[in-house]
């Protein structure tokens, strides 16, 4: 491996970073993308392993690597790629600049770290563990060497999934004369030592050992003999950390000792509870009383149900499986365009513009008659009314006709012309033509910047809608950049300022987009702050305030805090019922999300009751074939499956799919989501050949509509590959996984 210095013709090994029991870690250069990465090369499997065993281990490696690669959290090392080269399994990861905790202790001559550093590390690791445990993934080998503090202060956990690989391949040490497979003795939980099943609480024990060491300078059972260390973990209470270090705060000692409880059910329920406790102690506030999330004792996420984190579900798939986003009255992401009725005197900006000085002057545009302008205003307002009724196609036709006449009568950069073009863009975005909408909004933004200035409220409104459709197109990083610049301009504007409703709307949209970038904690904090500000400025029951509280609930769900999400959604649903009415679409949308939360909490029987009532109400208000009625029926089918009633779930999925295909079209996103649910039901019933046919239809349709490298198309191809695995067609599955990985990396490179 080291002789060729090149893996798969792509990763050039440069410097050896470290060597351990499982292999070597190299600093390398990705020749395709021109970036530096870390490459972990696992030790070759020895001749003692037969071919069948080796094949199983390779499949396990690929599965574990895919699970690790699915993790998207600032506190977890990013896995870019994986594979096999000349018989050596390798992982390609982000290259981290910093020191692991073991190195920090060595740098400090084994003296403990400062209390602020310990608190900061604990808080960051707790949030990262909360995220990974929510995905059903347990680290199993948490130790100082696997926790890195980067130069910017970020703390990251390394090597998820690798410890289990090492155990399977036989790299872990064994106690002499025993059959107990060891991780790292100083950080093993009692249940690991006893060979019992482990869950997320084993990681909490290991974290307690790590915190004990960085707080005191030595692990809790610092003995030379490995057997004595294990007996200490199993049978002996650790010395209180303050007996080694008197300046350690009592609350920190209490947290560490709670983590080191011998019995798992005596430790904190989960890492999120730990994070709350450390945050409350750091800020001097009482920890909030919230219902703890009890995790099932899973070790590795089931491959047929990959871990979910976002931007995994695209917006429209999320709308089917985790809720349709309500965006407030009128479904607008920005307020109605205020320049729509400007028909008086218009003085364009001339600062910075070059005036032509040729000998010829352009003929002056004839002044339009007041009667024509009045007619155009009326038609413009009629288009707005059609939009408010949800008749977007008709509204678009009206606005396009008015825009053409206004451009002829007033000129392309007149505010009235640009107002009509703005509404054209709005109708395009609401009828699924995001690319066309982006072009229209860009044209409006450029025209307004020329005539009104870059930071005029109307220019900012057009740019904000550009960000919205960039998000619709899945270009969330670009959307983030536009939202951020618009927000900065709104906040420094004397006329707008940080508490102006338009500024708060921009912050709301930015919070929504952050969740699509996978920055879930940032999204939650911003949405929470916007909800507080909107309640102060607009009132607690204003529709916009409730929209943001709805977003807070969504962020809580994405963070796995489903009990809190359920409570918030219920409060929003009740407030909307009182303010907007029981049959308002936003009220019904909040009730739908209550059903989603119940399902996520394992309360599928309650979810079924809610969905049946919701289906009745949707059918009464909107009809049996309305997309929202069908969405509620989809939720009903999903929860039938969760209850193991797969024959009923499959029938419901097929019925919904047939109606959606007839009403929306065969390639509509909602239709494809239903078709995928049909495939899921077939798989659970063991009908994998039929499931493969359905998965391939979904993948082909998404590739045709969205492109082969779109995240949703790639997810469908992953479904297809998993189905191939279940049918025993491993070679085809591996080839498809590789194609998906290559397309995903190519898309990532283009997005940077």
C-alpha cells in the first residue's frame, strides 16, 4: 500500500499520521477534488480467515462505513468515501487540524484540563452522542484518543463503527486465558466487560471515564494490570474526582459519578439529558424538566431503515413522511410586494449608471393613459386574488399578461413592471417550476438594484425569493449565502432593523434553510429566537408567530426531541384552531404533524386514530382526492406498517399511489413517495423481487425529473441497492453503491 502511495488512482498518501492496532492513518491528497483528507487503512485480514468469513467481513465493513458516512453533525468526523484496494479496506475522512484529548493531556504533562475546557468538551460531546444515538448507533470505544479538539475549538468524535469492525476482524486484544474481547480496558462499561448487550448508555459510561481522566489527570481505575482494571469497572466504586482535585465544581463531580454508575439504568437516560445538565450548570439556570427519550438497545442502525438526518429527506419527501410545512397565511415566504400599485411619478436611480453619449437619442416612450394604468392595476390585483385562492396557474397567466403590457407601456425597469414580474416568479415557484422562478426573480432583483438600489426593501424582497427557490432546487448552500446577505442588509437598515416583520421573516427562512444544511442545532436556536421576537412584536397567536413555533417543533423533531416536538405541535394546532378556525389548512397541517410526532414516539395506535379523524376532516373540507387528504392517508399507511399490519399498509399505499398517479401524474414527487412506500411494504412481506421493480421505477423517474446526481435520486438508487442485497445479488449492489458514492462526491465538489 505504502509503496504505490496511490489508492484507487485517486488518494495519494503523503504522511503517516498514526499507527494503531487496527491499521494506519495517513494524510493524503484527493487528486480528483484537490483537497487534503485523512485515509485510514485497516490491517489486511490474515490467512487464518477463510474466504466465506472474509466475504462477510467485507460486507460488514461496507455496511458500517455507509452508516458512518450517513452521520452529518458538526461533532462527528465526516466520512467521505470507503473501499478496498489491493486487499486493504480503507476509509477516507475529513482531515482534522487539532489534538485529541490524550495528546492534550500529554501536552499538559498529564495535568488535568481547566474546568471551562472540561465543561465545553462535555457539552459538545454530549450533543454529538445525542445525535448519533438517535440514529441507533453506539460508538463502543469512546476514549480520549477518539475525541479531538480542533484549532477552532470544535470538538469531534472519531471512528464511529470502526470499533465493531475491529472486534469482528479480530484486532481487539483479549485477556490472557479468557475469551472476553476487549475494547480499551480503562474506558469499558461493566456491561461490555460482562459480555452483555450494550446500548447508548455504555457510551455514557465511557464518556464518564474520559471526563474523569481529563478532570483529574488519570482514568478512574488507573491500574497496571488489565484484569484489575476490568474488575474495578465491574465491582468497585470510583474515588470521587474532588478527592484528587479540590477545585473541581461539585456539579461536575456529580455528573461524572452519575455517568460512572455500574447499572445502565442508574446513569442519565440519554446524552441529551447530560447536555441539558451541563448547559444549565454552565449558564447558572435550572435544567428544564423534559421527558427523557428512552432508546431501544440497538447497536447498529438497521440497513433497511437508514438513519435519517437532513438534508437526507428532501423537502417534498419530508412533507410525506415527517410533515408538510405550513408557511403561514397565504403561503408566502415574503410579504406581498408593496410596489404593485406604483403608477404615479417614477424617478429612476442614476447614481453610478453610465448615460449613453452617442449622437442619437432614444425616442421617448409615450406616456400611458391613466385609464390603461388603472386597468392594469385592477388586473394585477385580480392575479393576487387568484393566488390567495391557491389558483396559481391562472394567477400566473394574468401576471404574465400584465407584465408584458406594463413593459410595453412603462419600460422593463419600471417598478410596476418589476412588480408584475415578481408575481410571475411567485406563481412559478408555487407550481413547481423553481428554475424558471429563479430566472424571473434574478431579473427582478437586477432591475430593482439598478433603479432603486441594492438595499431597497423591494430589491431585498426579490433576493429573498431567489433564496427561497434556490432552496426548492436543493441548492441550500447558495440559499444560505443569499439569506445571510439579505438579513444583514435588513438588520442595518434604519427603516427595517432587527425587529421589523420582514427582517424576522428572513431570519425564519434562514433557520429553515439551516436545517436543510444539516445544521440542526443552529436551526433550532434561530427558530426559537425568532419565535420569541415575533411573539413580542406581533403577538403570541399571530399566524407568523405560530409558523415559527411550527418550525421550532420541526427542528426539535429533527434533533430527536420528539416529546418536546409533540407538545409544541399540539400548542400550535390549538392556537391555530382558535385564531384561524378548525378547518384552516394551517390548523390541519399542525394536526398532521402531531400524528408524525406520535408515530416517531412509538405511539402508532394514537397516530392511527388522529389520522382517521384528519382524513375525515380533510375529505369534508377539500375532498377525497386533495393532495393533503392523500398525505394524511399516507401517514395512516405508514403507521399501519409500524404496527406490523403490513398487508393493510400495502393496500393503503397502493390505493394512495393510484389516486396520486391519476390526480398528480406518475412522476409527481408525492406519487413517487407513495410508490416507494409500496416497495417498503413489499419488502417487509418478503416480496423482494416485486419491491425491486417498484424501487427501480422510483429511481428512474427521479433521475429523469431531477437528474442522476440529485440527492433524492441517489437515495432511490441506495434503496435499489439494498433490495439487491436482500436478493443475494451482492455484486450488483456493491457496484450500485459505488456509483451512488461517486455521484454524491461529484455533486459535493460542484457545490463547493
